[in-house]
C-alpha cells in the first residue's frame, strides 16, 4: 500500500515538473514572439484579418482587456490573436497552428477567448460597429442602396435567423434550446444591401421560431412606430406586416404576384449571403463539436458579427463556404420555423400596393423599350 502511494506521488510530482517546464518554455517563446514577422498571407489565413485590421482591433479592445501585470502575464495583443484564431477555425488548437499551441496552453487560450469575447460585447463596441439607421439621412441611404441593386423601394434591411451549436444546458429547461436533437443558439441578424449587420439578437434557444424571435426583439416595435415608409424583408417564416414584407404564398406563374416574389427573393438573398459570409469567415459558428454553453456562445456570435462588419467595411472578402459546409448546415437543422401568426390586413394591403408599383414600373419600362426600338 505504501509502495503504491509512493509511486503515485512520484508520478504526480513528475507531471508537475513537466507542466512547470512547459510553462517556462512558453514564457520564453512568448518573449521572442513577434506577429510582425508572420508573412501576410499566413497571418490572414490563420486570423482572418489583415495586419492593419489587427492593429485597429488592438486599439479598440486593449483598453477593455486586463493589462499585463507581471512578467508571467499575457500581453493583451496575444490574447486578441488567440481569440481570433479560435473564431476563425472553431477549435482551440487552430488549424495546423503549431505556433499558437506552443505559445499558450489550452486553458490559457480558453481564457483569452472569453476575455476578448466579453470585450467585443461591450456596449461601446457593439454600438460603434453594429448600427441600425436611426436618422432620416441614414435610412434614405439604406433605401437607395437596395433600390439601386434590386429595384425594391423603401427597404432598410433584410432579416433572417441561423443556428449555432452549444453544449447541453445543465438545467431542466434545456428543451428550449433543442433543434433536431442538437442544442443551439437561434440568432437573428438584420443586414443592409452591402451585407453589413445592422442588428443582432442571440438571446433565443433553438426551439424558438423566427416569428417569435422577431416579436420579442425591440426592433419590431421600433419599426411599427417608425414615422416613415420603410420595410424590413423577411422570408415565408414571418407574418406579413405593413413594415415587414414577405413573399406571397403559392402565386400562379407569370402573374404580378409571382414577379413580386422574384424581386423579393433577390433582395432578401442579402440576408442569406450575410450569414454565409459570417460563418465561412468565422468557422467557430460552423463547428460540429460545441465547446461552450449557451451564454458564452451567444456572446461569441455577437463578437463575430462585430468582426464581420469590421472586415466588410475594410473591403476584406470572406472565404467561400464549401458545398460540404452548406450541406452540413441544411442536414443538421430542420427548418421548423413555420409561421403560426396570421398576416395583418394592413400588411397585405401594403404588399398589394407594392405589387401594383412593380407592375407599373414594368409597364413603363416595356413601353420605353418599344419606343426606343421604333426610333432606331
């Protein structure tokens, strides 16, 4: 008995010595580490941002992070790199990122990701980089962009939702987060014509429907009380309102209603494209194995939305989502978002006026074509 205790104790001491030695090696490597020496292509590949954007992030986030208080503490810039590496690849080791594993232990990378995520969720950061158009001038700018691209008037943005896997909540109400046998965050985004995210809500579980998420969001009341002709475009999972335009169900072919649906689908595709770009750039939102519970993953989703806007505004293109990723998203989640709410009569009337408007524009356009042809 005493001999076995001696061997166990000796084994534990050896492991402690190994841990201490690894920690000392990591500290020495961190002292020599210089991100400026990483080639530009490698930097963009591993962290999904350019070196210039990384410096912008450091300027914004370092005041919100804990400073380095001792020689064994972590530099805030290294914390940001560790978090970016997780966001980009969806697991704490990164993708063949041996440098990251050598500099930080898995526990340190987890703490860095949490700290940077909380900083990106600070109200000052969210309000700066995710802004819904509040002034008349900003609203007119959004409307103009949608009209120029798709010919759809008075559109402020498009709304849609997406699932992100989380660990099973250790509570009795875990079924509220269940979707197709997986526990998820059901997050809503609203985007503009340039695929910038102008509103985000990640406070709902996977069992929610799109309409319930929209109804619970303050933006719904804001649009309802807005003293302006402005629309949000949603898919058929939403109820038609005078400010929320949805497709017309089962229209006959080659009718004004079917032509309205074609224009609506083209304009609403910006929401689908935004979610694809968000998830293809920050693959932690595509991860097959969840690593965080609901609260942290909801914050990570918002953090990725902030980073998406920063990259988008800088003109940095997102990687294409692979066909495997697209199929995996469709297979993983059932589209159980049927709308249980009735369309409002005012909303149906507003949509009918839009159908008439598109037909008038089409008639005028065809007439102009005919006149131009005769004048040749």
